[in-house]
């Protein structure tokens, strides 16, 4: 029978291999106490199963009533494999607070910095795409999709020209 690793063993392994022990903090507001709890449980569950998360657990506070508007907070403790994954999670989930438990110092390679920058750029492009296409007519969306397709082709050519071997 395989031996189960303790949280500390997994944490030490993740941090030793360039990962992070972090706490993310979130808040959520709504009109229904029960719905709010259910949404937060689903949100935490989705986050802790994301690519790059080796371990995750959330603590959700009991919703507070503020004149028929409820609010709750959650602390999600995670072991994240590397800095690019941490950055992607920050950009995708938008925590209101982040606490890095370990490591207290980190050294970045050029490849890690490049990966982080590309992820930030990709997330910004997705957001821009969502905002821009929200109010477009079907014809405008088709024209926009055509332009984005051309942009992808240009990006591939640039990557091939300036990417590997340089």
C-alpha cells in the first residue's frame, strides 16, 4: 500500500521544486445566504482543481446579513507548482488578497518571466475580446474574428522567426 504524504511533505516538495504555498482571499455578496454559500463552495472547489494546484483547501466564513444583502469571505490555502501557474490563477480568479507563505524569496529565470508575461498578455486579450464583442452585431463579430485570425497567423510567424534557436 502506498504511503500517504503529509501536507508538510507535499509543501516542502512543491516549494523545493519552485512552487509556492499561498493563501488567496475572496469576498462574495448576494441576496440569498444559502445561494451565496453554495456559490462560494463551487468557486473554491473549481479553483483548487485548477491546473498547477497540487493541493488546495478553502475556509468559507458564515455569510453576514447587511440589511438583506449577504456577504461572505473565503481563505483558500494552496500549493501551486510554479510562478506561471500562480500568475494565471491570480489573473483568472482575481483574489482580493494574496499571502505568500513560502518561499520568502524566489529567483526567476528568463523563461519563467517570459511565460508570466505571455499569460498576462493572453488574459488581457481574452478580456478585451469579451468586452469588444459584447455589443457587436453578427457581421461586426465576423469581421473581428477575421482580424483576430490574421493576428494569430502573424504571431505564429513572429514566434517561428524569433523563437527557437535565437
